[in-house]
């Protein structure tokens, strides 16, 4: 019973943290838009443009931490780490998803056309 309570607590906590990030991090809205049919073609350019920018923000704030600044510099450093990974993932993954969706649509059209073909 205790294991069930602990597992349920951590799953609930994880879902609430995920919902918080989805609601309050604007970059998640961009990533969600990129995974739509209209935004998929913009995945690679957006990922290629934003990954180095977030990497620079991460290293800049990390330099402040190394210089002995206040510990609040961990917040922009972790923000830069999360967004660098997120947009690198978008840049790598979106061309494959785009290709998969194109092949899936053409195959579905071909199957639909074949099913309407007169029976012999």
C-alpha cells in the first residue's frame, strides 16, 4: 500500500510540474505549434536559429556563476540548458516527422485510390 501511495504521489507531482511548464514557458507553445502540420516545416529553421542563442545565454549566465555571483544565476542557466536541449531536439526531429507525414499521406491516398478501382 505504501508503494502505491509513493508512486501515485510522484506521478501526480510530475504531471503538475509538466502542466506548469506547459502553461508558463512560452517556448513550449512554440514547440507545440511546430508539431502541427502548419508549423512542421519551420521546425528545422527555428531549431537551428534558437539552439545557439539559448546556448549563448546558458554559457553567459554560467560564467556569472563561475565568477562568484549570487546563486540566482542558476535559474537562467537551467532555463538555457532546457531550451538548448529542447530546440536541438526540434531541429533534429522535425525533418523526420515531416517526411513521415508526407509518406503517410501519399500512401493513404494511394490506398484510397486503389480501393475505388473497379473490381475485376
